[in-house]
C-alpha cells in the first residue's frame, strides 16, 4: 500500500490501516460521528498525533472569509475527511481537494465508512505553496 513516489505515503498508509481496523470492527451503517470517535481511538492506539475537528481558516485573496472544521488533521500535515455514505461521488472528492487548497495543505485522505467495503481516496493539492517552516496557520 505504501508508494514511495507519494509524499507522506507511510503516514497515509497508517491512517488507512486504522480506518480499515475500524470498518472491520464496526462495519457500515453508523453515522459519521461514530466512525470519527472510533478512528480517534484507533489512531491514538497506533501512536498517531492528530487534532479532531480542527478549525481551520478559509482565505480568499489573502483575507480570512470563514472557517471550516477538518475531521482530522494528522501530524499537522494530512487532512482526513470522513463520510458515511452508500457511495462516494465526484462532489465529495472535489470538496476534499477544495479543503486542501483552502487550508494550504499538500495531502489529504477522503475515507468513506458507509459502503460495504471501506473506500478511501488520497487527494493532493496541486496548488500547494511550499513553506520553509511548515504551515504557519497550524499550531
């Protein structure tokens, strides 16, 4: 599952592994918040550092125009958006990419617990602006 050509591949693989463990134990059919709570427990057990429902500012032309809570911000670098839907659609993928661009994060995961088999997509921000000292918007 680890692809060296993808940035943060080892970390995203670890998060996906945690999601698989949760889905294996709970199956599908619960509300998103149930999976969010279970994933927090599993990621903590696996030693991952994360913020849950982390409020991030949204900018337009350099001005903050609002905020949005990301389901998880893992290790300060990966956005994780959870869904509990029968099927992921293109709009959910577009939303995950838009969040990466708005947060100025490079890599994210979109994970759907609602399908019979766990669905996950790795998303990348093609507009990412490399920073010397990491992302200053994230403590």
